[in-house]
């Protein structure tokens, strides 16, 4: 086994472990059929546990895995942040923000994104050279592209939450 294959296998197992852990956490907290918003985490969990790792295995579907993984992270971030704000009880302090919101869950979700990005970069980039990839920051597959989508989806979600109450 080459070092690259070993790293890919390790990252893939880490991605699966994070996805399974998050999925089971959601299933434990709220059943997908007991609350109206429970189907989104269930479907995201199915994508994250089964489809995304399978797509990361094959080079032709690598970009799909990267995009699906990233968009499930963005969707989860937006929905969990909204849930934390909407159902927050108490005073906004640093301790309450860290311990009484879903900020820890969002951090774990972005860890899943980082593992997916590492898998994508490992397969797509020539990792034998010590040269950082070049390109425009806001173009796919750079991080700016993800930040633009996070901001855009958040804006659309916020507008919908305000006007569709």
C-alpha cells in the first residue's frame, strides 16, 4: 500500500466516522418522523454516510463527493445556527454561546468538511510537490467558493425565515 492510498483510506474512515456519529446524534435527539424538520438531517445523513464516501472512492465522481459533502455541511451549519438562535434561552454570554448552543456540533460538521477537502486535494493535486495550488480564491474548488455559497445560502435562508413565518 502506498502512502497516498494509506492516507486516503484513513481520511475516508475518518469521514465515515464523523458522518455516522453526527447522523446517530441526530437520530437520538429527534426522530425523523416525529418532527417536521427531522427529514433533512436523515437525508443528509444517508448522503454523508453512504453516497459521499462511495463517490470519494472513484476519481470520476470525486468532484460530486466534494460538492455534496460541502453543501451538506453548509446546510447543517445554517439550520443548526438558526435552531440555536431561535430556541436560545438565557443571556448571550461566551459560556452560554459555547455550551448552550449547537456551536460544538457545527464545529464537528466543519471537521467533516475539512476531511472531505483533504480527500479531494489529496486525489486531485500533485501532493509530491511543496507548492501551494494557484488560482482565484473565489473560484471552485477554493475555500472562497465555499464562503460565497455559505453567505448566499444563509442570506436566502434568513430572508425565507423572516418572510415565510
